[in-house]
C-alpha cells in the first residue's frame, strides 16, 4: 500500500499519493475539468497526454493545465509513481497572482498550458508541495488562507522557472478537429458535420481522432459539454438552461451524461 493524502477547501484541492503503478490502476482515464491543475511527479516514468500533445513523464517534471483541457497520465507498469496534484480556481489566488497564472497557462492562447522539465524545478518548488500537507490539521477557514498563500508562492516561483508551452501540431487532423470542436462546442457538431467540414470520411475521421487524442469524438464532446454545463450551473444557471447552452438538444441525454461523469444529478450543484 502506498501513502495517500487528500485535502480540499471551497476553491482548491490537494492530493499526494505514492504507489507502484500496475495494469489495473486507473491512471490513464482521459478527462477534463473546469479548474486549473498542477501535476508534479516526484517519482515515475511514462507520458503526459494533453489535448493530443505528448510529453515525457519522469521524476521532477511538472505540468500546468488549463481548465477544460482533455488530459491523462500513462505510467509504466511496475514503476513507483508518486505525484502531487493541485486543482484550483481563479478564486484560489490573490489578485496580484491571478494574471501570472493566466500568463503561465497561456489561457487566452491556443496552447494548453506549460510543461516544466526536471532542470526547471528547484528544490524550493519541491519543498512547497510538502508544505501543503501542513494544512491537514488546520480549520477550514485557516486552510483556505494557507492554500492561497502557498499557491501564490508556487505560481510566483514557476513564473521564474523555464517552461515549455504545450502546443499542438496544426498539421495533424486530430489537432485541427479538437480546435474546431472547442470553437463550436455549443453548436451542432455531429460526426457528419465534422466529416463534411474536413472533407474526410466518418470512418477515417474517427480513426484519426482516436489515434491522436486517445478517445472517441463523441466521448470528447460529451465530457467537455458536461464540464462546461457544471460551471454554468454553479454560476446560477438552471440545469435545463445549461444543458441547452452547451449543445444538448435532449435534457435526458444531458442528465445521463452528467450522472456518468460526476456521479450525482446536475441540480445538486444549485
């Protein structure tokens, strides 16, 4: 058994886990969410996949992922995998740091965030992840303040570290389809529509997209729409209104998809 710790506040979550990767471990599930994510790998080897882009996963690598970016980690079987994972919203950082995190993640650009190699990660950055665990014994109010303090420090340190933007190969059909889907997520983007748009057969389109992204076009669109709807609901939109706005023509289909992704009905977020 490996070690595992999870902490959370209203706008922030932190986890630290360590275990031997095995064929049954559910690490490589492609997913997206409406928060920023920082994943720091202390031990382990494999690869990061983010919206089709790929980076080598090895000890002391770190990725900063933007909200709504499809991603996963694939770890070599039998290799010890130790990781720290932070999820946070804009509200988790003080005003002075908010623009820095957006710049690091390149939120307004077509890139998906930033990748940091081992040479970019100082010991000060590494020690910060251990300090997050110090919030375990704090009250909820103090925990929130402590998280904000440490996250601000981490973002500031990353702004001085050398990073690599996570860009996509525009020549790849899969990359171009992802870009198109993200631009027109709220419209009719059926398989027929996409195939016609890119002048390819549906069979070729499905194979190319799955090879590039690791998931089917339907799964990609559905999860992105559901995560987007969750954000709208938490902002005050009704569940039915959110379903319509993100492109679901049928509420029952939206309800089933939402339950599958989050394990609870959409109205529970109101």
